[in-house]
C-alpha cells in the first residue's frame, strides 16, 4: 500500500512538473511572438491590450519559475524531515507552507497565462477592425 502511494505521488509530481514546464514554454513563446508583432510600432494607446497581455504572460512565467523554486525547497525540506526521522504529522507541519505556496503559484501561473491570451486576442481583433 505504501509503495502504491509513493508511486502515485511520484507520478503526480511528474505530471504537475510537465504542466508547469508546458506553461513556462507557452508563456515564453507568447512573449517572444507578441514582442515580434510589436516590432517597429510606435508606443500608442493601440498597444495597450498587447502590453497587458505581455505583462500577464511575464507574470505567468514568474509564477511558474516560483513554483519550481518552491518545489525544490519542498523536496529539500522533505529530505531533511526523513533524515531527522520526523513523524508524519511533523513532516506535514513542516511541508504544508510549501504546498500552499506552490498551489498558489501554480494557480496564478495558469490564470495569468489565460488572461494574457484573452488580451492578445482582443488586441488582434481590434487591429483587424482598425485596418
């Protein structure tokens, strides 16, 4: 039973890690593409939506990196707890703040990515209607 739980935990961590890296790559690509689309344009109110999209994607990227940093700290604290032979309750108390922060960072990464997509699409629609 314990081996099954460990295997499930490892698989879940791997899937979450892939998800975080996917959103990081998507945010980075979106930032690069939007900056390329803005190349040669003069800063004006027509660019407000794409600038908001860029800010959202930068925030998404930040929180993705933050999640990975917190995950690394979580793993270090987990190893320390094992070495100190802490009880499950002690380990849970030690690791709970990291889990909460990682969950918050992951949620913010996703939400900001979607907000960026929304603003970018709005910008493209407005530019189509203005030409």
